[in-house]
């Protein structure tokens, strides 16, 4: 519900703060007083396109702030959450329009785009006028209105779920067919690659292990040559150890004759012992570094095969085991996929059948709701001086290309304004005054549908009077129960039905003209309605008639 409207520097309005209440409020005043300015200002706050001509002459910018009280489950709340905006308490939309045409927008004092402001405004306020081209007149919204009128939420939800299931089944089938076709093109290569990798049987970490082993054996081969040379120098027939032994034997013969040689002999003995230990250590080292040349050849052959296969598949050698598993899985999937395509096709067929059944049930329910809505609207037409007019909900089956989560129907509200005239869209068939009254008839019939807490009718009573105007007023009052309805009117019968009445008037001070608006008390209302009845000269008879209307 709109609770307040703060307008500053808009056309003839310098500064105006209005506070609104629930129920039916009438906005009255002489022609040209500025009622349209008020609606233009509100439209600006609701995201309508800004025109620099709205900025009051001499002002740098115009601004409009609209405050709303909305329940926690209102659609506007979801929009706020979706856009990361504050979602508690009062909802405040503000728009500034500069004289040079630039504009800015805020929601709860947070800057937003004009598009978001317009989206929020569409959930908060419905505006219906003689040239209205939104809301009830847009065919794209007729299906939702019919479903809401018929209470078809469960059928709509079931159809949407069935459509999503069918869509997912088709997507899964298409993906499987594409994969099978792609794999089938590579079938020969895939089978050959799997066979090669299975024959090679690469193991995780095998390349690194073999490379380390080969390096160790290559190092051992080089050291073995060096050890053989050392062994020849030490223990060969002409080696150092043989010569030491010769020296020791000669000293043994000479030592008994000369005591001075005993120390030399002892030293030679020690050298022989150390040399023997060195010989044993060299032998142990040779045994440790011993390798099988056949094993080295086998390791090098295996490494060559692994690395050649890795180059062929453009992967690291260590990735070959994973590749082998992947290609084997693809080969298995190809076989399973070829068999699975038939199963996926059956799933698509079953999902389609389920959607068609759900859509058919929804279509039948819509047809029944359409008949009820036809009757409900028809009951409102005669009192609104639309006796010759007819209304119908045109329900048509869509081709498969038009099927959607909303079902398989096309829904459009159509009217015929004259006997024998063909039915057609509201916008194209109804004239200005008829259009507003058709909208009112629809709104009364659809009283429980729609989320907007504020509805505005702009001069819905133009061109009618007497009993028709009284009927319009009665229906507006009925429609306003439990919601907020603002009506711009020239009809005293409509104004008298309102719970609140505002008078819009111009005032001049020198060369400056301003528009003001006043909430009328009981006496002021009687005087204003009397003016609407009699014109510029208010008579006692008009006042008496105004009193009767208000009663």
C-alpha cells in the first residue's frame, strides 16, 4: 500500500507531501488543475521514463519519493533479496530528475537502476487509464490472471515439473547420442589404443623407478672398470701387494742376522695386513656394484617403450596408467551407450507423455475457469453501460514448438463491443471510455488476483454519468475493500463513494502558478461534490444533492 508521496519541484508543484490510507480515495478538481501531474510524479518514482519537462521551471532538479507498506511475502521483497537490497520495514522508492534530463534512482536510500525501480513499481502499483497499455491489457499476463482466478496453482506447478522433467530427459538423450556418435567415429582408433595400452600395461610410478635403476646400473658399470684397474695394481702379479710380500720374505731371511731390521719387518707386516683389508673392502664393493647387463638392457627397452607411448598420446609417461583406464572406460561407455540410447529414448517418450497428460489436465481446468470468468465479467458489463458488449477468454492449443512450462495453451482476453462484431484484443477493439470500463469489470471479476496493493484508475468515468457513474463508483468501492484504490474522477457519484477525497487546485501569486492538493473533511467534501454537480456556481440544490450522494 502507498503510504506517502513526497513531490518536489515537479512542473507546478514546488513541495507537496501526501499521506494515503487504505480503501478508496478520490482525486478531484477542475480540468487543468494538475491531476495528471500527480500521476506523472508517482510514475516517475515507479520507474517511468523521465522527461526533463517535468522539472519545475527554474529548478535544477525534481524529485519524488514514494513510501510503501508491504507484507513480508510480497513479490517486491523477493526482488529486493535478489538484488542484495535492504529488505526490512518500509519500502521507499526515490527518483531524481535533473533539468538536463539525467536521472538517478534509490530504493531504501541505496542507489539502483531505473529498470529495477520499474520492476519493483510493477509489483506495487497498477495504473489503469484510457490509454493504458499495461497490466490487464497485455496478453502475456492473461494466462497468469486466468490461472489465479481459477485457483489452478497445483495444476500449473505439476505441469511445470513435468515440462522440466521432459526437458532434462531430452537433454540427457541428446548428450548421450552426441557422445556415442563422437566415440563411434573414433571406434577403430579407440580399440587399437586400448589394446596397445593393455599390452604395455604401464604401472603408476614405473617410469621414475626404472630411470633410477638404470642410472644406478650405468654408474656401477663405470665404477667396475675402475675397480678392476685398482685390483690389478694392488693384487696383480706385478701389483703392490705382491712386491710387499717379496720384501717381507727377504727381510725375514735377513732379520735374524741383523737386529736393526726387525722394526722394518714389523712395519712391512702391518702394511701387508692393511693392504689385505683394503683388498677385502674392494672385493665387497665390487660385489655390491655388480649388475646384470641383460637387466640393464631390459630396463632401457622398457623405458623406451613407455616414453614412446607417452609421446604418441602426448602425455607424461607417468600419466599412461590413468590414460589406459580412461580409454578403457570410454570403450566400455561406447558399448553401454549404444545400448543406453534406446533406454534414453524411452525415458524421453515417457516424460513427454507425462507432460502432455499434465498439460491436458491444465487445459481442461483453464477451459472451465474461462467459462466462469466469462460469466463473471458479463455480469459486470450491463451496469457499466456496456450492454451490447461481450467478453470471452480465448483459449487455443499451441503447436509443440510453443509448449512451455506454462503448458500448451494460448490465453487472451477478447471483447466484442457491438452485436455481430467479431471478437478481438481489448486494446484494438474497445474505445477509450469502453476500455476503462472493461478494465474495471475485469478487475472486479478478478478481485482476488494480482499482487499490487495499490490500484489507480485515471478518469475511468469519462463520458458517462447518472446510473452508469453510480455503478462505477459502487464497483470501485467494492474493489477497494482490503486494498488501496486511487481514482482520478470528474464524477460526483464516484467521488461520493470514496472513503477519502482529495481536491487538486491551482493557485497563483503574481507570475507564479502552483498546484496544491488538500485532504477534504466532511463539509469540504460536500462542497466539492456540489461543485462537481453544478459547476462554477454552487447552489443550495447542488449541496443538497451532494449530501444525498454522500449518504
